[in-house]
């Protein structure tokens, strides 16, 4: 079949790389794509949030499956437009995408369905938010209610930090919630509106600095699987969090179809939901895709067409994967753009390594330049996490990107446990 992939980041490069390997994939288009994605797909310069343009492109190329990578097209209703046009699409409706598009929506759903999550309050203005802060002990978590590209969260250790975060939101809707103590892990599940199956686990590193310090980012690295999410805890998370959510969405007339990404806090009382994303995480996707076996395009089509219950079971490689993000100086603030990058071909000569492009562009002369905050996602596969880490950093050392940086401690918690 012909497949259209929407998006232009590292997640989409990993999806394109994996879809291109699927026996059922005849041709692959990407909109708008990036220089890395162009290795696997024909890139078309359209706005992926433009519903009419996406449908027209899909019809013109007889697309049998649209795969939506980022959240913005989903919230904009691109999946709805494709379904109305009779085009199978992997990704939820705009109504179901509210699970990510509004943190308040998800928190209210959790309260109604008794899904374990942090206590919270929704607020609209600065004065209301400042007053609500007194309900919570420190640390306290302040979240922008809408989409924030993974960076709209402040964990405030002092009242002054909390009040500053509220004022910086400039009156926008917020969710203020209690701080959950534990370790974070990510669980990805496939849903076709009714059937839901666990896909894979991962653990990412949101803080920009080593030792998980500094401001939150969209993610500085990840590894899969996440052993801290044991098989027993994964079953609990599916039964207590993911499955009740899918049932509630279906009962509300807004069935969820696509990949549901549950960000979990593993507390002393069991897993609790931090938040949902309605698409593959980034950089978790770059770590998960190399572990998926079989015809991934056919699997996503089964989700899109409501046939997940009859699809071949999800199978994962026994290999461990690690993704390390190379970001541009200044990230997560104002990243330096336009810096030359070289050595990717040499880096990919390290066994088990693929370098996914997250924020790159081609100069008119063909030179590869940085064009975003997170620029490259260096992913390595190996038999152990320690070996995957060694391969990933060996590859990074082959890349000439003077204005870039990375964390050198991705996977540090799990590696410390393995050495204990």
C-alpha cells in the first residue's frame, strides 16, 4: 500500500525508517519531512495541520494509510478529515486527542473513572492560581493546560518558584497538582477504539542537565524497555489506567484510535498517571521502533481500520535500545540554528546505530545544518543497556557538530541498578 506520514521530527524519521522496512509498504510519502526522512520517503512540502491539503495529497497518491506523527495535526482534526474522506488513518480524532490537548480534560476523566493520578485543581487566571497554590504542599507541579511541546511543566520547590511559574503563564488555563514521589516510566499501547494492547515501555530524560537537573525539555534521551516498569506493574497500569480510559472514551462517543502514551509515576502505592500523549513520544519513538518486529505498516493499518483484535500479536526484539539527543546550544531556550553538521555517515558505521534527524535542514549547496532545538537522535541497539550506551556515545563522538551538546548519562538510574 501507499503510506503518507505527517511530521518533520526525529519521531517521524524513526517511523519512516521502520515503515519503509515493512513488506506491505509500497511507496512512502512524508509531509513535510526533513533531510533524514528523505532517506526513506518522498517529501512533500505541505502543512501537516492543513486538513484539506492532507486529504488532497492522499487522494492524489492513492494513499492506503495516513500515519500522523505529531500532536498538532491531531488536535487540528486532520484524522477526522481523513476518516470523513474514507482514508484509513493512524491517529485519534480531535475529540479523542483532548487526552493530550487538555490536561484538565484528562484529569477530570481520571477523577470520574477513579483512575489513579495526582490530586489537582484547574484554574483560569493568575489570581485564582495563586490562591489555589495554598492547597498544595511543596514541591508543587504547575502545568499549562494545552499543548506545550513537552516543556509546559514546572516542578516548583518553593512558593516563589510556583508563583513565578503562575505569573509566566500570563493568565492562561493551568492545572496545579500534587507532586508524586517515585520514578517515571512510559507505557505505549495501541488502541482501535475498542481493543487495546500494550506495545512497549521506555524511560526518557526530560531535564536538560546531567543527573536530571535544569529545566524540562522535550526529552534529551530514552531507552527501551524500562525494567523499572516490571511485567506486574505493566499489567496494573493497563488494567487500572489505560483500559478504563479507553472504555470511558468509547462510552462518551469519542473512541480513541491510535497509540496512547501513558506517562506514569511508579509510586509506593503503584503506578499513577502523570499525563497522556496521543502519539508516539519523542525521543521514545526512536528507541521503540528498532525493537518492533514484523510488518509494522500492517499493524498500524489494523489499528486504523478497527481490526487490532485480529492482527498478528505485537512482537519485540530482545535487544535493548538507547537514544541520545544531540541538541543545539541554547536549548531549551533559544537554540542556535544554522550550524553545520558532519560525520553522520561515519557514526552510522558503529554496529547497531542509526542517526535520526530531529531538527536539520539542507543548505542550497547540500550542506546539513541545524534547524531546531533537538537536532539529532542517535539510537543504538545492543544485547544490554550498557552496550547500547557504549555504542550510542561512540557514534556521537564521530559527529562533528560544534554548536551541539548532549547528556552523557542517559540511562543512569537503570545502569546503576544493574551494577548494584
